[in-house]
C-alpha cells in the first residue's frame, strides 16, 4: 500500500518520555492525575503534553478537531495479566474498579484526549513492529480525509512484569520503557500559524518484504536509512519503534531525505509485515 | 460518494451466518447460556454469550478470536466472489481484546504466547497470503473505525477493495472487571429498560468486503453512505450524550442525508445505565425535528456485547433487515426509560418494512464513538 500525496503533511512537534538518564519514571510519572492510570497511560499523557508544547499547540483551539493515534503492542498486557492473577487468588470482587478502563488497549489514547480536549478520531493500532510507522501513515490519512485538523501520534511500550516475561521468553534482553510523541499537521496549516516544520512525510509503504515496502514508500533511492538504531539504543521498541524512528530522524535531518524501515530483516521484526516511511527536510515556504 | 458492500459473514452465540443471526433475533432467541469457561465460583454473574465451539466443553483453547477472524474473512471474500485476493488487499480488523485471552492462558496457565499472536497479520498471511493487515483497538467502536478508515483508503486512491472485520473472544480479565462493577449482575441485557442492570459479554467475529462504487460486477448487499469517528474526551468510562450526538450529526453530513431519510437505527444498546441513557438523549436530539422518525432497535440481548465487532455486526444485521423487510425488536424491554418516550422503539415483535436507509452505532469505553449510515442494495 502506498499513500497518495493528496495533501502535504509535516511533523511539527517531537517529544520523548523514555526511561533513562533524562527521564526517571519514578518521579516523572507521579503527580496529579497519575495515581489511577496504568503505566502506559502515564507515559502517553506525559509525552502528549511535551509534544503539543514542542509544536506550540498546547491549549490551541485546533486540538478540538484533532486526532489521537496511539501505537502499542503491550500497553494493556499488564492490567490484563494482573487482573487474572487477582481473580485466580480470590474472586472478581478483588479487582479494583479503577483497573477496569485499563483492560482496554484504547485507554491511553482516551486519557490523552480527555487531558487535552481532543474530540476527533481516537485511534489505537496494535500491528506488531510495523505499528509505529503504520500509525504515522494512519494519522496522515485521517488528516487527508478531512477527519482531523492535526494528529498527535504516540508510540508507547511500558516495562511491566508481564512484558518483561514475554520478552525474556522470546530471547529479548533489553526493551524500551516509555513513550515517544509526534505532532503531525497539514504543511499549509503549519506555515499559516508560523510553526516550525521539522520534516515532511513524503511516502509510506507496507508489504510482506522489505524491498516491496521501501518501493511502495518511494524510498528506493533514499540513501540515509534508519532501521535498527532505536533498538540498539533502547532495546526492543515494538509498537513504539516507528515513532522512535521518526523522532530520531527528525532530530538528525539535514538536507537529505531519511528512510525509516520497521519490521524489516536487518532491524527489529516480529516476522509478519514491514513498513517503510520517507521523511524529507522542510521545503521552506514554497506552497 | 458511496462504497459497496459486496461480501459479508458473521459468527456469534446466535449463529454463524448473517441471515441465521438475523432470523434468530427476529424470533426472539438468545445466545445467553451458563458460563462454561471460567470457574463460576469466582463471579457473581453466572452466564455469558459464548460461541459453543470448544473441542472439549469447559477446557479453554488459545487463538479462538483469530480462528473466527480467518473464518469470517474467508466467507466474506467467497461471498464477494474474491476467494483469492491480491496480497496487498488491506484488512482492517477492529478488536477490543485482540488475543488477550491467549495472553491470559499464557500468564496464568502456562499456555504459549508469541508477540505476533497479539495482532492478526500472521494468521491472515498464512491463510490468504495477505500482509496489509491493521489491528485497530479503538475499544468497542473499533470495527466501525475500521469501516471509516476503509472508506478513506478508497477515497484517497490507496485501494479499490478493503476487507473490514471485527473479532473478540471473552477474556477473564474483562468478564471479571465488569462483574466487579455491575452489581447485582444483569440476568440479561435490557436495553432502554428501567430495570436494566448492565452489559453481558459476548464473543464472535464479523467481516465485510467493501469496494469502490461501480467496480463490482456481481451482486451487492448494500452501500455505505458515510461513517463518523470521534471521541467524547470527557470521561474514561461514562459516555457523553454530546459526543454521540456529534457523531450522529457528522455521519449524516458525511452521508449527505437528513434525519428524515433514516428509516431505522440499530443502537449500541449495551444495557448499562449510563450508556443507554447517553444514547437515548443523543437520539432524541438528532431526530427531534423528524416525523415520525426512524424505528429504533438494539440487538445485544441476542448475542451479548461482542466488543470490537459489535458496530459492524449492527451493520450487517441492518442490511439484512432492509433486505428481508424485517427489523428485530429490542429483547426484554417492557418498561422503557422516559428518555426514549418519543422514539419509535421496536419491542415485543419485529417491525416490518420497507426500509431503505439505516444508521448503526458503536459506543466504546473511553468515549470512543462511531456511527455509520448504510442503505440497501436496491435503490
């Protein structure tokens, strides 16, 4: 599948909330409104605020018609597993009512929408390792189809006991604990509000093999390429992978296009499908 | 703008064909049965709408949601006359629980789990060679979200044909979670009834094949006129009537229809106190200027709440109601809430047509809403 260039879209905000030297979850995920949220939602809410701030859209009126698109494979695994352990040890009455919303994969996206009054489409994708790039493409489609004024795309994977067990059983040694966020909007809108365009989304493709995906994205001639670097830095990124790739690409984008590949042979893969996305440097105000 | 539905299939506690499920609904059948899978001593509720297909009754099996998905996709493609699809055919799967039941069996009972089991790409690749699969988990609005995204893919020129599906099997975590918050437990689903006590989980899968209008040479089941997708952004669990009302209004706009054009509505109707109330208030607002207004029904009393596929199941039942000119009633509705007083709720027995245009709802936890407008095959 390749995305038509019906409307030019750009990344105008980038934010990180990943456990590491710059982000201590023990303190950064505490505070007002956090107590009854699961780990995935806490990361998502933190990174959403930072991404909107970076894009200059915190509290902006256009958020009313914006979309939230979350990509995560393991976001709700812990609430689910923890609840069955609770029931096994006792009975359903022992499950906390505050846990119930977190049994849904969609809860992190819903919390973000509530926090910022985002009434447009609220989408969560759980597509495996290609999911993050698929989410960026889905956000672009929601904008192109006139369903959203802008989109907040979040890749989130929390490190929890069940996630750790699953990774260890499948030969994983390190995995990400956190969220990465992007703000995507029409180039024209970004220009008219004087926003800083960090990159344009030029093409997207999804296929069973890497070569076809890259071709569908129009990325065959792109020399700068990003696939395994997020995994080398953070360990397995899973549903966050494509969003991490875009954030890293934006930070290093010079005057050359960058091709991101998620789910491919040389990078992190769950062996199912490969997504490719081409990001190009801002073209200036030539629209 | 419209998109044609050229193939469809469904499976749930009430049956394994769209016509069979519709017929069972019209004759007032219910798929509710004593809980067979979980240790009943741990729950206050004693029944669920399970698909009775386990090899050994009472012994759970992994990957049932995946199995049903593969089945309904195969049947819908065959129904469409497309048994060997192009490998790039997009498949948009709406699901609330993915394979979380398989994850539970892994976590609690030493079953097997691979990360790729948690989405549906590998199963659909093995079965049909398809790779362009998206696992959409926008709660119980997920399959209508998939439908909306499918119409966009066709509009944007990315595809001419898209499969939209929904699938879910009952998880112990959600069954237990709802058991915790619904007390006394509901004995059945009584949408819009004063005595309603809540939602009962069901399970199953549904699929449709959607094509760009005018490209399908064979028979069609109906047309999608427009789909809205939005979010209340107000509360993590309680639905907001304003959000549902906005979704209805946007669906009418996208479909270029007026409220008077809608002949029938199949609501989300989960039977919970707040959700039914929010939907009733939104419907009253949306149809206040109509006379006599659409017939309104809900079908979850028949097959329970099948979660991610619920909205798409409403859609295929609506198309079958249009074709057969028979709209099933809301089951177990004897004492309607005041808020539906001005609505033409179908209760007691089926209503008969002719019907042309239907509106179907999906209201998901987290305030995630989707509304689709469809019309029958005959113009």
